[in-house]
C-alpha cells in the first residue's frame, strides 16, 4: 500500500533524528498523529500547545533540533508564544501547523487562520504544502533553514493534503548539519590585536555565543589580565573554572561586572547581543565579535565590529597579542567582586520568617543541594533574578529560560522538554506562582509521562517583578497580588507529592526530600512578597520613584506594607553605596 503525505513527512523526521513531537491532536493533525503512531517518534500529548512549544524549545536548545505541532486555528494561536520564544532564543525548531481543507481556504471556514501571516514574524521559513510533489523539498528546506539559521521553520499542512498519496522528489532529502570555521580576516585580526595591545585595562564580556569557548576565554583573560563578565544565558558556560570571572550585568546582574565594564579602556563583547543599552559604557572603546554580522553595533558604539566564531577567533588572535603584566586593574575588579559576593551572603544569612522566607536563602540552598549536572529552568521575573545570582555554573549544569522573549509561564513546560531530552538528569523548574498558574494544566503532562521533574514554587503571592517595576516608576503597585490555590494539593490531585513550606528552618530538609524523591515532586515555598531585587546600577530616578511609591502606600493607608518592604530590603543599601 502506498504511503500518504503524513507518513512521508514522519519518515523524513525520523531520518532527521527527531525523537518526539509535542502537540494536542485533533482535526487536521489526525493523519500526522496516525503516522507517528506507526513510527519510532513519540507523540507527547501536552494539555496546551503553548506548553508544547516551550517544551520543544527547551529540547531544541539542549539537543539541537525539536518539533511541535498545532491544528487548525486555535491550535496555531496557542503555539505562537512558545514559537516566538524559540525563534528569539535562536534555537532550531520545526512547527507543523496543520490547517483547514485546501479547497476551503479564503472562505472564512470554521477555525481558519492564515498561517503565513500568523507565523511570519517568528520564523526564518514559513510555507504551505498544497501538492504532493512539494512535500520532501519543503520539509528538507524547512529543517535546513531551522538548523542553519538557528530559529523556527513553519510548515502549513492542510488536513486533506496530509492524506494524499506521496510522491518522491528528485532533489535531496538529506539534512546537512554544516560546521564551518568562521573567523575574522587576518587584516581584521591585526586591527583587533593592535587595539588590545595598546589598551592598558581590558574587560571581556561573554554571551551565549561564547558557550563553546570557555577554555579559550579563560586563556585570553589570563593572558590579558582581564576580568570576565557574562550575560545570564552565558553564565552556565562562562563561569565554571574561570578565575577571572566577575559575575553578570544587566537588570539581573551584579555591580562588579557593571563596574569592570565601565572602568576598562577596552571592552570586548564576545558572542553577545546583550539588549540593555543603558548598562553599556559610552566612554571607552568597544569591540564586538559575533557570528551574525547584522547584530554588530546595535547595542553600543563600536570601535571595531567583527564576524566570527568566538572559539576560532580567540585561537587565531592569541599569537598576535602581547601578554600583559600589570595586574592592578584585574585585582581591583576581583577584590570588588569578592565584596559583592560577601554582601550577597547577607541575603542568605537573613533567612526570613514564617510565610516570608527570603528567596535568596531558598535559591542558595537549592544550589548547594542540586547535582553538578542539574538542568534548571527559570520563570521570567523574580525567579530569573534568584537563578542569575545564586545558581552556580559547574561546567555541566544547564539553565533555560525565556531570556529574550521574556514570557511568563515558561519554566514548568521547559522542564518537560528538558526531562524528555535528558532522562537521566536532575531537572528543576524554578517557578513563580504567577507563572505556574498560567499553564497549570500541564502539571498533568509531567505525571502522564512519569517525568521526574522537581517543581520549586517561589510563592510570593504576587507578580513580584511587575510590583518592583511599578514601585521604581513611582507608582504604588496595583493588582499585582495573587490569591493562589494550594499548589501542594494540586500536585497531589495530579498524582505526585506536593509539600508546603512555611518556615525557613524547614527549607533545607524539604528541598533535600524533593530532590531525592524518585519521580515528580512539587515544593511550594512561601517566600517574602516584599523581597525586591535591585539592579547593579541604581539610577537617581529609581531611588526617587521608590521613595514616591512608598510615600503613596503610606498615604493610602498601606503603612504596614511600606514598612515591610523597607525592612525586607535594608540589605540593598550596600549595593547602592
């Protein structure tokens, strides 16, 4: 019996080493689902397509490629947030958007959406299959775009087309995973070497684009006596075994990295598209090196912009450099970093009180007890802050989050993808109560597939980051409070253990019990809702804004909340001074 188009697509996905498809089946996806059932690919039945797209994005970041799918209309729209996440994080992902019968297109048919328009802003490739002879060429081209351009490719597949008899193409169906050596020209390298050799104080700042160059970055920093800062996405790769690291900067960062970047004569930006212009220095010389030349210069005024792989560029650059001997600048930055880390321990030693446990203490304890190769997923918001500052890179750990798209609710579904991709690894989802609430239904997916995901809920009963944004903007927070269900009871209802932690003295034992449990486990920790995270650079406007908002709270009769916020954050005074 001849195979149909759905079976032909699945056969190509198998050859591309696809292990699973994340989707909610139904309608136009049914033929694809039936084809998957007969294959080696696993159909992961998520409760919400957005969760499926997040899970696929996590798998793609860890494994290099992943697939999700959504059916006509609502399924496409549900996918879109997770698809944006994958595309903005530059991870290779294929989206199969099955849709209405081809003869009904343009007729305002039930559940009709225009997939070309819908996915146009979050994909490198976005095409509709309408004829059998298109299939293999389109699928091959889509996957080739995803892995080569590092982003999303979308295939529109009408339900009636998926059941048509397949035809063979005369073009290639093989996927080519190329690995070219990209570095600046010799002339450009000599320009860079001259800039570095004539600069007395050099700071290196690395992003995710330098993740495969840890040893080379360390060697360069030792040779130049240069401190090394990093972005949140770059932390897990750049921090380990790096004696000259000074932490990260940005909204979630530390004063030490900010200081090192601003005090340098020359700043080297390696594999980073760091988005916050206000944290970039303006008085020193800046060089940016990135694989994608279109990113050069859009965040800072550059002295030199070069295109190249960070690892290969450093290897070619080192022989052209003069080793620096003056260690004064490096020592100053490392000493300052030690003081910053010492101040951070103030947050850990101040463990909080009943139902107001300090989140810094919780994360520090989690970092201490988690395995050296654990995979962490962090919700956007305050969980990102605690993860950035207190989860340590070991060289084996991974940390995933919505770092570019900045969406809530990503941690738990990303943990699903991470656990499926790395079945032998400890996977820990650091969830905010707001984030977990948003896609709560997919806690059931964790149970259904018996995934040993550990969900740590930082339950501060508020949208903490939004509250901070409003207060530093001079506004009293409004409608940021969360009236939550008992998450531990929900975990029990879903089929796995859940535990509430109200007292600081119970935190370490509870986390150990959670991590040691053989299966999924939810720990609901009642953290301090007034614990705020100050950025490494405190603007006068922010101080005035916070003062104004505190005054408005007091004048509005919320004196107790204002005092609690001040008392909870007295330790941040050290960061401001």
